C-alpha cells in the first residue's frame, strides 16, 4: 500500500505546506480586537488566524465534527476534528494528530491552508486511518481549521487545557479508553504538554517538537517566544511519572539538522522523561523542507506502530532504516 503522502488528489501537499511550523516571525502589528465569527464550513482565512474565532455553544453543537469544551481557567471554545477508521463499536484506542503552527507572518499564509475544506480534511483522516490501520483523528488546534480560539495564544497553558478537555469529550463520544498522541512542531509541543497532564496516553510521539519554547527562543537570540509571550508552557518542568499512564512510551522524533526547532529544544524532553524513569527513546529522521523540519508523516507512522503494540526495540530498529518527512 502506498504512503498517503503519494495520494495527491487527497493530500495536495499538506504534510509540507500545511503542517510545518513557521520560522520566527513578528506578530501582526495590531493587537487582537475582534474575533471573526464561527462558521460550520470552517474559516481557513489569515484573518481568522490573526484575530481568532468566536463561537457559541449553540453554533458548536449544530456543527459537524465539533466539540464544545469549557475549562476552569482557559474559557470555552468550539474545537474541530476529523476522524477516520471508527465503527459502531467503541474504539478503545485511537491515534490523535496535532498539526504544526499555521501562521507564518502576515500575508504569508500558505495557499494550501487558505484553500482548505472540511471535505478534504475528512478524506485526509480516512486515508491516514486506512494507512495506519487504526482509528485516527486529525485535530484542529484552537484558532485554526475552523476551531474557535486564538492561534496567537499557542504554546501557553490554555491551548493544552482546551485540547485536553476536548479529548475528554471525545473519549465519551467515541468510546476511547487510551490515546496514542503525535504532533508536528507546535503540535509536538502540544503533545509534550499533554503527556504531563493526562494519565490515558499510552504512547506519544513529539515530532520536531518545541518541547522547550524557552530553549528555542534563547538559541535564536530572542527574549520571548515568536508569539511575543514569555510564559509559554514548559512541559519538561511538569513531568510526574505517577500522574502518567503506567505503560506510557514516548518516542522523541526529530532531525538534529533542524533549522527551525533546534535539536536541544527537542531532546530536552527525552532527557527529562529519562530522569523521571519514563520509558523514552530518541529517534532521528530526515526532516522535509529547506529547514529540514517537517516530520509530520513520520510522527504518524511511528504512532501507528506504537498503537499496534509493536515492541520498542522493533520501533527503534525500523526507524533506524530511515524516516523521512
């Protein structure tokens, strides 16, 4: 069976153009004043990325592939997802994938994202579920892909709190007991954050992950995250093994030559997990693109192996044969 990346009529270049995180860029010159209105069709505009999206519970409950979540400290939002490989029976275990940052600078949002549709994302989810042989969810992070919220608040604690609340809702809706979580770049940061917050993640694959925003911005000679915030969530500071799934395995995946998310800001997660005696392995792949950063496909492939309970030594051996893009 061919890799889904080669099904051009379905993926249209998504893994490289849509899912890769941006280089360091300045935020829009004007602060957020008013969010754009939620639409069931999804809003894939740059205006929505820059200003955020607002939704009501009524709108959310009437929309397809949506879940309304309320949190104690981070407000309420309507988050979008696309699922494949589920049937009438409870899924028990499912893979969820978090894409990288979408905003790359005002006027620079990729054409593939601006032309995205719900139907294309559904085909994407169906294809990955078939390829991986497991129930699969593609998740729209807050403020992207039609999800309400503010993409400019990414990597702060609110993002993972909102997404975690959505995962709780999806567990009830789809009959999921355990999660296999994977993410690319900013979605890798979200993956690392969720490891520290949830006890139902049996396997995690942070890919090209900004597991320490602070290390990343300091190595870039900055004094704050590219979002202009200094209070990004640092997952490595909140690792408590007793709060995690007793069988959790983590595979930190990246390219040491990554020019976007520096290697030390990725491997710090493996170091911290190892210190806490959480089973963790560091895998090296060949990042796609001029920055050698894109590993969204490889992260999902490793997640698929883990979802099928492949032995850790076999995952390491397979990865050593070459992971690309």
